[in-house]
C-alpha cells in the first residue's frame, strides 16, 4: 500500500528539491557564521558529504523509475540529467573546473521535472505494464 503512495519518482523529486535547498542555503549558512575579522571558506565535511548522499539516493530513485517507466526518452533523459548533476557536484567537490552554480541548479531542476513528468505520464500502473 505504501509503495503505491510513495514511488521512486516521489523520492526523486524530494531528493532533487532537498539538494537544491542544500545548495541555496550553503552560502547563506557561511555568511551568517562569518566572523568580523576573517571569512572562512572551508566547508565542514558533514555538510559537503550531504551532496554525495543526495547523489546516492537519487541514483536509487532513478534506477527504480527507469524500471517502471514506459517512455524510452524519459529513461534516457533521467539518466543523462543524473550524470550531469553528478559531474557538477563531484567537480565542485574537487574544484577541477570553474562551472557556475546555475548548471548544477539546472540539472537538479531538470531531474525533478523529469520525475514529475514520469510520475504523471509514463509510470506503469500495474505489474503487467508493457515497457517499451
């Protein structure tokens, strides 16, 4: 019963939104804790590791959504959006390239929108769904 109410797409949307909120609040958190004499740009390990937790949860949600979707394009776009989001988050952690945050937010919003679309239009309603 609960699995019918809470689908992988619901988890994916919640994870994407939580990821975006995490990204939006990080600068505000550090600005509010800035000392008058110096501003520390160090990010605490637990706060940065939340990024990777979101990636793992979203990967599980995408894996399950891809299994239950009946639209090949949505499957491809879900995986592609997750790959881009992962790249942007991992890149941010290692600071390999300077990529504006806009792209990370765009990937998270796209992933969330794809989950919503998949939930509304592409999810199999029963076990006998023919997935193309």
